[in-house]
C-alpha cells in the first residue's frame, strides 16, 4: 500500500485529528505492538506522525496502520473517508459530492460528518454468517450477544442437516482494493445448544416472482435470532489490549413504526457473495408494501449473500430486514421485512430482552 505525496499528507492530518498524541501512542502499542518511541522521538505531533507513516511505508505496514486506526476509532468520519480509496471501508461508500446530493435528495438533516460517523459504527456491527466455513448470508448485532439474520440462511441447520457447531459469524472482514486480504476478521461461534433463540419461517408467497399473488401469513417473517458464544457487542473492534477501547455496540431497533411511504430512501449494508461489506443506496427506493405490511418492496440493489442484511432509512435508523431478491429475469424489486414486525414477534415470544439490554 504505497501512498502518494498527497495521500501521505492526508493520512498524517487524519491521524492527528482522530487521536491525541497519547491515544496515538496507545493505538500503536495495543493494536500493532509497536512503541512509538522506537519509531519517532519528540513531542511535535506533526513530525511524529510523519516519521511513523514514513517508517510504515519503508517497512510495508501502512495498511495495518490504517486498519488499526479505523478499528481504534471506527466512528471517525475522516478516517472512513480516507480509507475509502484503499478499500478499508464499505465498498460503494459515496464521495463527498455524491453524499451531498444523496442527503439532499432524501431530505435528511444529517450532515456528511454525521453520515459517515454512523456508517463507521454500523460497519462494525454487521457480520458474515458462515456455515461450515462458507458464506451463507449476512447478519447484524441487535444486542450484546444476539445476531439477527434470515431463517432461510440457517434453515438447513434448523432442519437437522448440520450441527450448530457448523455456524459462525465473522465481523470486520477487510480486503484491499487490489484483492489482498487485509484482515480475516473476528470469528465467533454460536452458543451451542442455545444457538437459536427464536425464528420464523418464510411464506410460500415469498417464493413467487413479482408481481405476487396471495397474502403472506403475518406469522411468517423469515428471521432467525442467533445467540453468540461471547458478547461481541461489549467487546472492542479488532484485537487489542487497550483498556479504553470502545465497545463494538449493536444496532438499535427503533420503538416507532417507520413510514416507508413518506421516507422512501433505503440503504443496505451487506456481504454480497461473501465479499467484504458493500453499501447499496437509493434515495427513492421504496416502491410499496404488501396488504398486511409484513413485506416492503424496494429498488436498492442486492446480490446473493445479502440475505439477512440490515436496511436503513436516510438517517441510519434500522427499518427492515432484507430477505429476498426478485426471481424475475429482469428484477422488479427486492423485498424486506419491516423491522418492527420482527421485533414485536420476538418480544411476544419472550425474547425481547436479547434486543439491546432491556425488554421491549
């Protein structure tokens, strides 16, 4: 990962804005096992940053420095913006000019810094769901140890065609734009016999191409709530011994019903085809709801492997669980489950305490 002169200068500025000198020293020590004093002496932060980056360029660990900085401060919008050009951020994240246009189109009050900050936080909470080591879909944390995905992603295991030990989730998978794997990510197993807290099957109507006929049974919401062995939501991002590292956190489920008609923007953070995270955005995405409001239809792009992805509105509020693409040769729309339907069913079955840290 070789930096141009302009990128070198940008990286120095971004690092100094993201960390105090003390926190910069701690990031190097706790995440890269490097002593800053061995790399650059003195207390002139600008000179120190220059020397550290220069050393990383000569020794070939600039990519690890950038990854460590992003993991140490995942919500920093400037780090995310800088990382975009190297692939150390969700693919398809818009540049500033495109962001301004999207935010205006969606009538959002978010500014660009807030927008990127939220994306940086969400990025660490979305995972790849794997079965026997192969990518099966996408999931996301909704509590300290609870991952939400689609029922059909883990159906074979539920049906007994495999064991819970075959299921794992992978966070923070990173690959540079040249295809080099920067980080294999952090893997968690599911919690043995308690791995499946709750689930709801999909409906036969879901298997039809659009336009569909018939009505979906409102009890068929195609979700699976997985319990993880450990509490990734309370643990820091990446491998670190830093006692001050912020926890990963989870995606909160809003208490209010989302108005898809008045707010048609829809963003999807996903692992399509098992690849590193990609971001799909459409400011006028939603095309409608089914009769009983258990399905929402939208144009936002997805691919195989995107099943179980979180869908957000223009202000990064969680609004739906993506569960299928159109089966037509020329797709009409993709389809998700409004998140309030899912949360209400989970709570009604006695598992609401797994969503966040309090009962709904």
